[in-house]
């Protein structure tokens, strides 16, 4: 009797091990990147993608989660299109893919913005308990001669994620779907020279001229007033020139905040010029030397305040 009890105990307490999902190694080599469209939040990519796996499940039957315009996607096997068998018995297949992909361009830090463009692959037939994608060793690369005008390509990476849809898509017999997803990320950044030379240099010249009104002799009221007024109008046109090249964001970007600081300081300069003119012609006029000394001190404070404010906003 005792052996039967022992056998019953073992059968009730023993649990079969959880099913091990099949693994597939994936690598991506970017050939071309072009047509970054911030208005439509998309970009085009041309790349090689390869798969290495052992098992019965074919991991090459994938979909690109962030793909746009599926009709325009081209995917062709490289070589003769047949699977290769590597020396260790691993299946190998490589494709060349070209298509348009979605990316939400956030421009809060323009023109010092950085963007992580992603290409997300997933198998719609097998969930994370059946198939997982893993990055191939050194499998995230960019063609060394690839250049994108106006951008610096800093790095590329491949990372696996679990994509939890949190829905059974209306099928009560299924649980919430969790799929394994592999994300290829390209980090783009604008060069610092674009910010310094094309954005900040013209504005810095405008600020120098506008604040320079405080250095002129207080008796030249017309000339002193024309400098900040002209600087204010020039700053408006400069801001409009880059705003026209950006999509309608609905929020202030970094450069907008810098221009707001410039508008404030130029307005303060203009108010100071007007006040100095009133002090000269009013009853009990103040000494000219005292006004000039105070305004030169203000000019230094405004100029340092502008560059310090820009530095704080950028950080």
C-alpha cells in the first residue's frame, strides 16, 4: 500500500517544466536612411536583416509594428532566397528591406534635439511563450560611409522587449497577448555647429546691437531708440525663419524660449532708453555722467544675463 501512496504523492506534486520558447538571433545592418519627414512623423530606411535559429518555427514571418504604408514596403531575400545551414546546424536567412516607418518627432529641445528612430519587428503568429527574438552578436550596425545631411548618426542598438497589448482582441478564449519584440534603434542628433553658427550667432549679433544702445550718449535719443526697435523686429523675422521649417508643434521649443528671453531684454533696453530721455529733459535733470555710468553697467548686466540665461535653458 505504501508504494502506491508514494507514487500518488509524486504524481500530484510533480509539475512538468514550463515550455521553453524557441530562440531566434536577429541582426540588422542599415544601408540608407533618408526622407525624415517631421510633418508626417516618418522616415525611410533601407537595411539588411538576417535570422539564425534552430527549431521548427520559422521566425522570418514577421511584421514591422511601426511600419507606414505597407503597400510600399519591399522585402526580398538576398542571394537565391533559400535557407542556409551553418556549420553548427543553425538555419540562416537574410533579407533586404526598404520601407517607411513611423517616428514621433518631439522637438522640445530644438535645435539641440536628439531622436531615437526605431524599427520594431514582431511575429504575429507566436507569442512570447513560443518564440523570442534575441540580438545577434554585433548585429546592430550602420554602413560606415552613410551620411545624413544636417544630422549626426551617433549609434545603433538592438534590444528585445515584451510587447503587452493588454487585450485579447475580442477573443474570449484567448488571454491578453504578450509578444516578443526586437527594436532596432538609430540615435540621431543635430550637430552643435548648427545651434552655434546658424541659430545663436545671428541672435547674438542682434542682442549686441540692441544692448549697445545703452553705450551711446543719452542725448542721441532717436538713434538710441532705433537700435532696440530694429533689433526687436529683426529677432521676430529670425524666429519666423526657423519656425516655418518646423511642424506645428503646439508647444514652445528650446529656441522659442531663447527668443522669449531676447525679447524681454530688448524691451528692457528700450524702456531704459525712454526713461533716460525723460530724465534728461525733465525738471531737475540728472547729470549725464551719472546716467551713462549706470547704463553701461546695465549693458554689461543685460549681456551677461542673456548668455547665462541661454546656458541655463540649454542645460
